[in-house]
C-alpha cells in the first residue's frame, strides 16, 4: 500500500455483491460438455464451502473475477480515495485498515471500492463464459 502505485482495493463487502448461484452451476451442468461440467464441478465445490462458512449468502462470491474486471474497467465500481495500511500485528496480520477520518498526513494512497454495478458485471461475466463454453463446444475441444 506504500508503493505509490495506483491501487484500487476491491474488498469482500463489494465482491460479496457478485454471487454465483446453484442455478448457475446447474445451467452449466445441463450443457453436458466437458468444459461446462468442469465449471459446474468446481462451482459446486465452492458453493458447498460457502454454504458451510457463509450460509447467509445465496451463492459464492466472485472475488478474483471482479478484481480482474475492475482492473479492466474501473467504471464498474464507485470508489473513494482513502489512506489504507496493512496491519502487521499478530492478532490481525494482513488486515487492511483505512483512515476513516482521512486525516493521514500523506493523504490517500488507494481508491477503495464502496459499490459495484453488480448487474453489469454479472451480465458481462456470464456473456464471456457463455462465449468460452460455446467455442469449446463448437470445436469439440477435449480437456484431457
């Protein structure tokens, strides 16, 4: 966070607004291709883990895909400039802490996502996946 590189922080509070659901997994499984079955299998595993640790969510969060999407299209999110540091104390090692009062003498060092256009992101995510699954099906690619 002190590198002076332009950083956009996409936190869990925002990525948890972009969820894959069991219906998504079942739609991929229903395609019956090798690649769609692979997608369904790893999504089902992820959904089952989320059900254990985050049963209040109706799916599993797309943490990394959203972070990549924001790197490609920052207009997907609303950000606020903040000073953020990484906590290195034993009890909270790796936790990010923001200066909510924005009183840091060095000023903001990152843009923190506070909202996401979840519908636009999810529409793009599914459109791209459908393109990949469709291309694999057309070519008859074998994953093995």
